[in-house]
């Protein structure tokens, strides 16, 4: 097999950080090549070097593509040769149609006038190749994330792609959409298109990859040939984190006390459609020192429950009672919820959790500004002290506390969000998908932080779509489906099968009152 791409000794330095250190990568013609590594290992940086986002001259090393040395100064340079990158944050314009997005900057025109008939015909043809039946005039905002992803891929096909790069392509997709996307990659492979897939979903990699390159701390650790090497998940994880994760979840001896947080008879209706009940008589409790999970499928109402309890950040016509330490508390606004001792770590850290343009020092005290001020004035010395202390405690990897949160890896951004809420000194922490989009090594660190909080006597309520995570971390698990709690089980009785069984048995029955 010929090699379509070779990257040799790529080194890229940012002020104070060596992001890539002599990385080597070789991709064969018509193969699916997976790149694995923890967040912050340098995977995305490497792809930005390849696609010309970081232009030739801003890095050391060389790129050979189709056998020739290449010097890409812009994305357009690499796209001309058929190297197309699809980033994790999709680059579509929501208020334009599929067809308009498909040929944006690449319009089908005659004599400077857009030929809409040709554009629509070509769009239909490309959508068919990725399995979409939508009309070319459909607006992007009216498509789900899975279909938007497929539009991005169709757009790559419009540019005559030879090497398709996908950065965490299934991170925000459900199981069905993920499978469809992987099938599509296999289909492309049969047509001779090469793909590079950055992912930390090892089961997906095992399904489609021909080769795997593991990057750790900006260096290439290993390259494995899946066809001959018999690659195991454990080996990939070992290479990614540089240690054996015999135990993905840190051990803990629970010391569980009295009930600290309780919700009774909680109901809420959709924030736009007041006829639609989203939460139905939900009742849960969490004891001191206990980690309690809420399992459920997407759309079960778990995030809506957390947000409605946390200062009514979601829903309307909310009713029910919240008790802390056995006494009813007022959680009708976010400030009152914080005053009652509740913190909520959102699943969308970029949009709701952080001010990305600010540095670590400014983000950490946000939920408790009185804690660093006197007479309404911020004490900058105290602000620095607090930020440094959390940076050390939670091992936030950054050049210093003046590092912009935008430029941190996902795991480190999540640690900044956790620091922010820990500084508000809550009794109850609600963690919504606390490790979403974070690699294996950083997950272990976040789990250790959660265990430490429980050991300090805090109550933790954890929502996660990853069942192994709930089973590995929680003392007790509630199962939620269609807005109701449909089961509760101690850790000892909980298994993926029991949780799924509870969800499936309850489905469709919840409409009978």
C-alpha cells in the first residue's frame, strides 16, 4: 500500500509550552487511521499543522503528501489537494440552507451568477452519498447534530476529498448516528478515500481503524497495525496515559451520614410549551459523604431536573419541595440556590461554565466574589492566592493562573469549573456529565476529586450518560426515564443490564397516570 501522507519530526511551540515534540505520522492510501491521546496531548494541534491553520514556517519538521514535500500556508492550500478537516465544533452557518452551506466560498456559478439548479442537483447527489434525504433548502438549524455532521462530510465530498480528517466526530452523537457515521467512513474507504479519525471512544476505533497512532504529551508513543497486532483497549489506554489503568475508578471507602439534600414531589413543565410536563413527581435524596448517580437515556429529563432545582434555570410552573439538612430551602433563583449550599457543574462548560476570554484567576472566584472582596472591592492578592491554591490542588495544567481558559484542554477547563464551584463551599454538588469530552487520564483525576469531596462530607449528585462511570463511582443509582424516577438501586445491585431493564420496562407506561 502506498503512503498518502507522512509527517516527519513535527515540533510546534507556543509561548511556554511545547505542544508537539518530534511527532511522526504515516497514513496509507485508503486506510482509516485513528489518533488517540489524552486531551492536551497535541492531537488537534497536529491536525492544524497539517491543514495549514498553523502555516508552514510556524513549526519545524516536514509534511509529505502524495510523495511530495508540501508547505501549506492556509487552509485553502491543503483543501486544494483534497485534505479536508472537520472540527469538533461544526463550522456550519445555522441560518443558511444545506445547499448554501455546501458551497459557501466554493459556489457553483456561471458568469458570476450562482446556478441554483446546478447547486441543488449537486447537493442532492452529495447528500445521497452520506445517506441524507433532506431537501437542499432545509436550514441547518432544523437538523439534529448527527445530520449536521453528515452535511459537513458531504461538504468535504464537494471539495473532492482524498484525505478526510475528523476531530472527535461522534462526541455529541447518539449511538445510532455514531454507527451511521462509522459505516460511512468504511464506505469511503472502499472508494479509496483515506481518513484520519481523532477519537477517545476506543470501541469505535476498534470497529473501523486499520492503524492507530497514540500521542502522549506532544510525542508519538506508538503506532499499531490493527490488522496484524491484535490491539487491545488496555494497551491503547496504557500508551495514552503512561500507566496501567487496571482500575479506571479510584477506590473509596464510603463514610455515609445523614440525609443532606432531599427533593420531594418535583414537577416542571417545558420552558416553551407549558402544556408539556417534563418532570413528573421526582423524589430523590443524597446523604452526607454519598455519591448518588442518575442514569437514563438522552432526553430522560436528568439535566432539566438538575437545572430546575438549581435556581429554576430551566422550566416553568415548577412545584415541589427542596430540603437541605431536613429544612425546606428557597431555590427560586440561582443566588438563593447557591446560598442554600447547592452548586451545579453544567455539562456545557464552554457556554455556561466559563468565561473563555478570561484567565484562570478570573474564572475561579466567579461563584463566590464576596469570598475575595472586602467592602465590595476585589482583593487581587487574595484572588491570586485562591487561584493558585486551586490550580495546585486540582493539578490544572497551565503555564500559570494568567492562562486564558479558552486555550486549556477540555479536562483542564473542567477542573477550572470544578474549582469555581468548590470555592463557593457548597454542601451539595450536582455534576452534570462531569467527564464529557475528557480523556481517560483526566477522567481519573476528576474522579479522585469527586471522591475527595465525598470524603470531606459533601453530598454529590452525578448525572452521566456513561453507565460504567456511574457504576464505578456511585454508592447508589436512580434511574430516570421520560421525566420520572423509575428505579433506585444500591451500587451492589446495579449493573448496565439492570439499569437498561428498568428504562425499557418503564418506557411507554409513563403516560398512564
